C-alpha cells in the first residue's frame, strides 16, 4: 500500500525538503502541498491524503486552527512539526488537544544526530501514523470511553501502593483524560513516563496541574514521593526511585547515553518494581515501540498488575 501524504508549511524550502525526503521511500507518495491552514483544509477534502504533515505558525490560518477544522470535517492523522521551545511546546500541546496524532521537531538535528537517521525516522513515523488512519474518526474527547469501566480483575482497596504509567504517541491526550479523573485526595503516588523532549515536559506538567484535582509536577532529583501527587519524568533524562530513611525519593540522572528513550519506561518500571514490588499498578497507554515491555515483565514477576490500553481507543497501537 502506498501512503498518500499532504505536506503543509508556509516555507517553500521546507515543503520541498519534506517532499524529497518522503518520496525517497517508494511506499510514500506526496499527493499535494499547501502553504497555510486554509489551503490545507481544501486540499484534504480534495486529495483525501492518508497523513498530513502540518506546520504550526503559518499566515492566513495557523496549524492548530487547521487541525480543528480537519478533525471536525474529515478526520485524518496529522503529524505536527514543532520548534523545541517553550512557546513551541505550548502550541504543540494545543495541536494535540485539537486532534493531531503526533509531533516531530522541525530541526532535523533534534530528531537524530545523524541526518540520514533523522530522514529514516520521519518516514517510519509517517508509515506508523498512516496505519492508524482508520481510527482517526473519533474526536480526541472520544478516544477513551466517556465513563470509566468497572475495575477489572477484582481490584481491592489497599491492593496497591503506587501507580506507574508509560505512554508515547497519543499519550498527552490519553494521560490528560486519565489523570483529570483522579479525585482530590487520591491515595497513591503516580509516576508517569511520556516520551517527550526536555523542553516540553515542564509545560506538559504545568498544563496537567491546572487541569487535574491532584498535584502534577515535573519530577526533580531529591523529590520526596507523596500520595496523590503525579510526577512526570523529565524529557531527556531518566527517573528512578530510591528508599532512604523510611522515605521514597526520586533520583533523576542522564542515564546510559546509548539508550534510545529518554525518559525510558523500562528503567522507571524496574525502579518502581524494586521499591513497591507487587503493590504496583502499571499502565501502558497508546504508543509505538517496545519501551515498557521489559519493565512490565519485571513488575509482573513480583505480582504487580499491568493494564494496557486497548487498540480501539489507542492513537497508535504498537
């Protein structure tokens, strides 16, 4: 199957660059380009692409407004290109809430150190997003059922001491829907690993803190773990736990430079297993790749419960 792509950006140079990179893969065909959000809406209706790549800042109509229109009229998987700045983070989170599937840095140097590797990762991301186009029809608010199901597997009060959540592509929206349902006075600490750049996690944590009844913050080295607090692993670093003097504290480190994921769910899951063991509820949400699998295996061996998001509600079911 050939993946049909629409490229949207106000820069002619960037459009040509993306077209050249994508069409180096015989399985990708760029069916059209657009210079602004308004033109993108027209082209989506006319060309019916499987995937749209979208810039955020454009004249006439910006990318976020275009995402809202497209998801309302002809839902299509949209991959945003973003700058790795504070303002870029805020705008990208707005785009994800509007219905975009995922984002990539606009500077290829921020995707991968090797330029050819960055091009390969872009093409792979396009293919992954395209496979989910049949699931693009639900609006962001419907990606998770409106009412939580009854707790499965006979979950009992007091069974857990901690919750740890891993998520990747589609995770920001899914996490917001999960965490905003936690009541004030929630009994357990919650540790979150979301694959996200270092410049994004502070803005993401601050946004969730405003939306949630529980406290949400980006984790810092030395934080004392508290019940009812959500700690977000900082982008570009690793989050672990350590028992000290009857308290559980957070340890943040750069970790092994060879690791692909920073933060890495496997590392945090394993660390949570070493502290809380079988008294842990682990949750794996939407995303691609295998990160979290080995950590979940370690938790399961200690008797922990592991839930994973179902395919129907996942943006990416990897």
